[in-house]
C-alpha cells in the first residue's frame, strides 16, 4: 500500500478501481497485415461499438445538458457513417495492407486537415469532431471497446490535472471519486468536483500518478485528503466504515429539508446553490436550496463547439427558471478567460491570464457576444424570478456600460413586442478589491452584490488561485478579505441593496456566524453544502 496526501475538496470516502484519465489518444503504430478482410471486419465491429457508445452518451446528454447541446453526438454518429470517411479507411487498408488503427489515424489526419482549411467556420469546427470520432474508433479497435466515458463500472478518475472543459465532459454517473496530482482547491475543477457530490482530492503529487496502474484499487478520503494506492484490508475496512458514517450523517441532514434557515434567536438568511449548467438543477432541488445564487453561464459556452446562439441560450435559461418555479435564479454573464479558455474565442496567450482579458472585459469589448447573451437573458426573464449579475467589476464606468447594454436590450425587446420582466434584478460580483473599496459608489447603481470570494481572495492576497504551491500562503480567513466583505455589506445596506456570497467561502461553516453578524442576506454554495449550512445556521445564536 502507498499513501499520498493532497487536499480534500469534497468530504466523502470511496474505494474503487483507478481509471487513469488519458488526454491523448493511444499512439497508433503502422503494422503490415496479410488478411485485409479481417481488418475491414474489425473496423465494422469497432464502428458498431462506437455507435452504441455515442447513442448512450447522446441519451445521457439529452437529460443533462438539453437537446441543443446533445446534438453534437448525433452529428458524430452520422460522421461515423460518412461514405468518404469510410472509403478512405477501406482504401488505405487494402492498398497499403496495413492495420485498421493506422488506416483510421491517417484518415483522421487527412480529413481533419481538410476541414481545418475550409473557409466556413462551421466546417472548420468539424475538424475537431473528425479527430474525436476517430479517437473513439481507435479506442474501440485497440481495447475491448471500453472508453473513459462509457465504462460500466463506477471508477476513480485519476489525472494529472483536469481543465474545466474536461471535467464537464466526464460521464459523471461513472465517476466514483476524483484524484488529481496537481491543481489547487480553489480551481474550477475543484469547484466542479464539489458540485458533483463525490469524494475529491486535489494535488496528490506526481508520485501518486507514478504509483498507479490502470484498474488498481484506490482508496480516497476526501475529508483528510489522503489517497491510498492498493490499500491493505484494514485500510479498506476503515474507509468503508467512514463511508457508512457519511451516509448516516447525510440521512440525518435530509431531515432538515423543508425547514427554515433561521438562527436560534430568529435571524433568517437565504441559502441558495451554485450550478454550472442545466444539469445541476436536480441537485439544487434535491438539496432544497431556496434558489440559485450563481449560475455560471460560461459552461454553456464551454460545452459548445461554437458561440451558443441567442435561441440556445434562451432555452437553457428558460429551463432553469421554469424548473425553479418562481424561486430566485441569479445568472452570471459570461466569465471566461484565465483558467476557462474556449478555443473558438481565439483569445491571445497572456503572461498573466488571471490579471488579463477575462469576464466583463471580454463582454465590453465584444458587444456582439454580450448583446446576444443579454437578449437571451431578458427573454428568459418572463419565465421566472431572474437576477442578472456581472463578473469581475472594478469600476463605476464598467457598471454603467453594463446597465446601458441592459437598457438597449430592453428597448429592443419592447420595440419588437417581446415579453420580459422589467423588474429583473441587476447586480454585480464583488470579486476585486477595487469593487469592494468603491462599493459605496457601486451600490446605488444596482439591486444586489454577490461576493466572489474565490477571486476576491486571489486578488487581495496576490495569490494565483491556480497555483497549488501557494496554498500555504492563502489564508482564506485573512482579515483584509473579511474587512472588504464587511465594508461591501455596509455599503449595500446603506443603499437598499442586498448582499450575498457565492464564492467557496460561503460554505465555510467556521465563518457562518461572522457572515450572519455582518448582515449577509444570502449564502450560495454547492448543492451538497446547502443542508450542512442550514444545520449550522439553525445551531447559532447571535445574541
Ligand atoms: C468567485 O470568484 O468567488 C466566483 C464565485 O466566481 P468563479 O469561482 O466562477 O470565478
Ligand atoms: Mg470569480
């Protein structure tokens, strides 16, 4: 048994087989063959398997991310049947007398290049799809057809690090736990892991990866951050006992469903949940959150191959609002850049991405993208209780420009006779020290503040949230951060605005009393943290 220590980002326990997350397709070698008929048969069987996998993924995607986003898998199935693509594979096998894997890989390179060189942006995007289906086909040829996304057994995903886009594309129903060798606990990957309600440890180190073999048994303790490779019997027993205790605790928490978020002496607070996509609504409802305090809309863009259209966005926002049946839903406008990169935005490489071209800076520079999103949001506002908030604000003029865009969009919709809610609340994130310090000037402009403590911590303490080495220097309870939050709360309330916290600190139960004493009106946390937070609030007395 080997033991490694990382940082637990979701406190739960799991024991299971390791699935080493492979970013690149297996290396394909050219092998001469005699029996080309057999290779052609292998291609046909692999294709059948690939289609079965894609059909399964398509069905799951329909449930989780909606029809529009699921469409890509239908396209993949059609591409696998494309005549030119299949003729090319056949001809390479027959004329060069080579193995099927090699023929698929060569076809993939040729077709991908051909698409990439086309003028039309839609066709260019198909280049990545050809590579994707070909990698799947090669995986079906080389293994017994298992691929990371469709293994039958729930497994422990082990990776060096995962980009947010990689994390969203994992088949979440098949993930027993998450362990990464690198990455920091405030990264978006960690946030996603928390949302997935599964044990997760970040930063277990290179040695952990080196000790792994695909399929070996791994024990994960998300409470302590310990990871055990090939654990002995005693450790497995101990982890299983801990797992049983966790389940019991969770059952006790379920008794809090339907109860109020009220302290012993009568102070009430809203407890909302954070989600990254339409697929998160189930968890919000199951955990009895009072609303959605942060819908990270950028995941719609991350899951898409091209800019999501106004209609696609409208459908997604409408679905969230309708599912929440009149409960408040706060949707944050696009927050990409830094660790959330999207190819089709074609953003320049930057030396300091966290201090770079991101979030509202992109929207204010690209009004076409901003306007599309705002139109979709306002159109959706007719279907529930929407709040819109803007990320990474640093100045009065940025807020003014956002409000101007809102006004422009409202005027356009009115002129076109399209229904929307005139009273849609508008707010900003307080996630830069600048915004907190001038919160007296910003508060009169908006209906609410939402404190993004993840970025507020990074910018106040000058510690890159992606840099795992800095964890010892990140004091999340630093007085400077708490003072900035308190200052923002005072300025919000002095101007009839409300204030919530939607960064990870909102779930830190050792700060709940402090936040309540500051008069914070709402705490928005990953869905699994709603009931523990309710339990904490109900145990406190502020007298
Ligand atoms: C934050 O910065 O605290 C926040 C909620 O936004 P994100 O984590 O998505 O940057
Ligand atoms: Mg942020």
